[in-house]
C-alpha cells in the first residue's frame, strides 16, 4: 500500500495511506483516495511531499531454509488400553482439563514418571501427548 508523507506550511507532517476505498471503521486512520492525491499535493499550504511504497525488509542471511526440528522427539510409547480413550481425548482436544491430577491418575499405569515428560499442562501438555504415545 502506498503512503504519502506531506509537510504543511504550519509545520505539521502527516502520513496518509493511499487507498482505493475508504475504510468504514471509526479508527483515526488518515486515508486518502488515490484519485485525490494530486489535489492534496497541489494545495497551496503544502511545502513538500513524498510518495513511498513500503516494502518488506529482507532478512540477513543466505536465504537457505532449514528443516524444523522439534525439541521433543517422537517416543512412540504404547498406550495402556485402560486409559487409551482418555489419552486420545486429551491429545486431540483443546487441552481443557489436562492437569497434574490427570497425569497423577495415569502414572500408576506406567513404569516411569509421566510428569517428567511435560514442561507444561493444559493445551501445551495435551498436544505433547501426540509425541509421547503411539496415537
């Protein structure tokens, strides 16, 4: 989106977004239709103006993409059938209700401490279930 920076004789410097349609939002945005830009910059109280085309800055580097490596590798531990439905429910859900109490109940089915596999509970912990168990 183009922008117009205008300096007026009273010292004000204002920036306008050049648009094809004025937005209907009540935000205090300065917008000007592209058909009225010439009229704006020809006004007698305009000292100077600049029309710019903002561009995204490119990052420093060699433009080489890297493969994402998860910090939690897939462990594929088999699920006990007694709690498999609960594990899948939390792993595929929104994480609501996934707490330390739930993990405490599940710990009796494993020969390791299940709490050691989680940094957080809730949504983050429940999504971690996908990398811990064979789901």
